[in-house]
């Protein structure tokens, strides 16, 4: 695990309201990451909510393997670089819809060479966003992992493709207090995607977000509008 950088290098704790925390674009090499060695200790209420969420997953037969993943402790934009300080935290904290404790996730939005957006419907048995449509690939950041590597890993695992170009576009904080590093992957012309078992359907939505189907809910449209404005 990498040594933690001095706190003075990270001047922005993640305490702001939901929304855009930082805006790129950054190349993956411009995202600096350090890891704290001390695991995060969540509030008792957040721990209890995580326990309840895990029980609910087991009751409906969904995967319920807990463990450690990343949370965002602090961040700073320094010139053309984004610096992230991450900390090990219980994975199940991200299931709390009201206090996910800044659990860190990576969202890799995918576009075809002609500008279309890759969307997938998540299988009903999944732990989160079950039965809902999502953009590209997403997942938790593993301990000791750079979130820019998470973007590529999730794209490869969920769709069996490698990007022609990958940029890191934004750092977002959701109302649930999950923090997302949002990447944008452009695929080579003519490439074929192969969805994994976590998707029961997929589609290429039009390049014009205004022409998206009704199943594209408002959060997805907001993310696409943010990226399209780059």
C-alpha cells in the first residue's frame, strides 16, 4: 500500500454538497493517488445500515460478499493534475442510500467512434442498480488500486473491449455520498462489445442525448450532458 502523502497536500476534504467536485479532462497519468494505511471507521449508524443492506442481499439471493474497498478522504486539483487521497473502507458502506461515507467508485462512460453511447441494463440479481439502465462500465475501486486502472478493468470485465482513447473527465459526489471518478472511453471504429453476465440487455443510444429512449433516466442524461459539453 502506498505511503500516505502529508495532509497539507490535500486541502479539500469531501464535505461539500452533492454535485461536481472537480472537472477535467485529465489524462490517466495526470491523476495522482496515495493510500492511507489506517482503515476508515464509519459512524455506528452507517455500519448498522451496511449490515442491514447485506442481510437484505442475502435474503433475495444476491451476491453478499463484503470486504474492503476505497473511499475518498481528500482531493486537490493542482494545475493540470488531480490528486486523490484514498483510504480502505468497508465495501458494504456504499449500499447505504443516505450515507455511503464517500465510498469511491469509477464510472467509465463509453462512446463508439460515431459518437453513440453504450448503455446496459443491469441484471435483477445485482447488489446495486438492479434492473436499471446504466452507461458504460462501473465498479468499486479496490484497495491499492489507482481509480484510472479501475476504469480500464471494469471496461474489460463488463464489455471485453479496450479503449482507443481514455480520459478522466470529472469527480462527482452523489446524493448518497458515493464519490465517482468519471472516465470517458472512445472505442475503435467497428469494435464489437460483449456484455458480461451482469447485464441482461444492452443498446447503443444516439449521439444526440435528446434522442435517447425513455429508459434513459435523468441522472444518466445529466452525466452525458456534462461529458458532451467537454
